């Protein structure tokens, strides 16, 4: 059976790993036919991950879109409606972080972070959840963070955005349970991705890898439809980095 799966931020890091993990799941689940709709702002990234997923036997489609731009959010949602007429899974993964001491953060840092992590995530979810309500099926993942429940000194704006995403998760659950839609809040700790920029070997050894986050996401999706994994919290075995 075909599963239409939209992954935002699929070009790099955790989103990229999730796309590949969905494609690789075909090896163990021959009946699973994912149609991976891969989206981010950088077309070259999308082409690269698309090729890798196709090599695993998945069908893929790429949509370049900036979810901080409402016109792009509408275009992305319309693409799903027009090309597929249904949506089985939305992975709200696209996110940005600007890190620094509280007193150094600017209005631009604030707007940049909130327009993607909160505004874009909210309106894309609103559009596609409406489809899932009509279908009375679907699964939405939010890649929030351990910073959605815990403060980090250098992460004031990022923490605000992630605590905010958690507010959306918990509100959406109230609707989702009535509509037979599954909601999973994925809260990773530090995972080595381009979001971190340059990371020295010592710090790298204290971090998870993106595929460590991807595997439980796909396992949660493949649970029987009667069961929802509501939360996945993943940390490096040694705990959080002091400052993320
Ligand atoms: N890495 C961690 O330690 C960690 C821990 C907890 C939670 N998370 C969360 O996990 C998610 C993925 O993070 P990551 O570490 O994989 O980051 P990443 O390596 O920077 O990748 C982020 C992806 O999101 C895309 N993206 C960013 N802003 C976008 C926008 N406005 N519209 C569309 N696409 C956008 C990027 O696309 P372009 O580059 O093409 O713009 C990129 O493909 C984020 O929500 C992040 O907050 C990460």
C-alpha cells in the first residue's frame, strides 16, 4: 500500500536521515510503499537525498519550499492535495536555531527562528491536518527537542520556539484523538548535524548521530494503526551537552 509521507527539512541532518530510514524500511516491510515528498530550501540537497531514497526502491518527489514564507506553505500543501489527494504522514522537522547569550539576541534572530519553527510549522500542520481529519487517518511527527521542556543558557529564543511547538503538539492531540490521527512528539538531545556548524572531535564523541533519531521515528510510524507512540525522548548516553 502506498504511503504519502511529507518530510520538511529533508535535505540535511535529521530530516535527511528520516527520509533514508523510511526508504530502507522497504527492505524489511515489502508491503510498505513509501512515496517520499522531500522538501527544504535547497534544491541540490533534495536531489541528492531523492537519489539515495530511490536507490532503496522508494518513490520520491521534491518540492523546494521555505516554510517561513506563507506562499510557500500554501504551495507545498496544495502540491500534496493536487498530486496525491491524501497524506499519510507529515514529519515537521524543518527548524532553525540561533544561539547566544540572552542579551546578545536580536529582533532578526527572533523573527528568523519563530517564522520557521512556529509560524511555518503551525500553518503547514493546519493545512495538512485538515486533510487527515477528512480521511480519518494520518500521523504527524514533530521533531521538537529536549529544549522543548528544559532550558539551556545559550538557547533563549530556540527554547521559546521549541516550548511553543510543544504547545501546538498538546493542543493538536485534543483534535487528533477525535479524528483517528496519530501525533508523535520527538524530543532529541544533541545530534551531530549541520545545525551545529563546526564541532570538534571531543564534542562529537558526546553526541548522537541523525540516524539514531530517524530509526525510532520510522518504527513509531510502522506500529499498528491502533497504537500511537506519543513521545520519543532521545539523549546521548552521557546526557545533555552542557550548552546546546
Ligand atoms: N541536531 C540537534 O542536535 C537537534 C536536537 C534537537 C532537535 N533538533 C531539531 O531537529 C530538526 C532538524 O534539525 P537538524 O539538526 O537536522 O538541522 P539542520 O542540519 O540544520 O537541517 C535542517 C533542515 O531544515 C531545513 N530548513 C530550515 N529552515 C527551513 C525553512 N524555513 N523552510 C524549509 N526548510 C527549512 C534545512 O534546509 P535548507 O538548509 O535547505 O534551508 C535543512 O534541510 C530541527 O527542528 C531542530 O530544531 C535538532
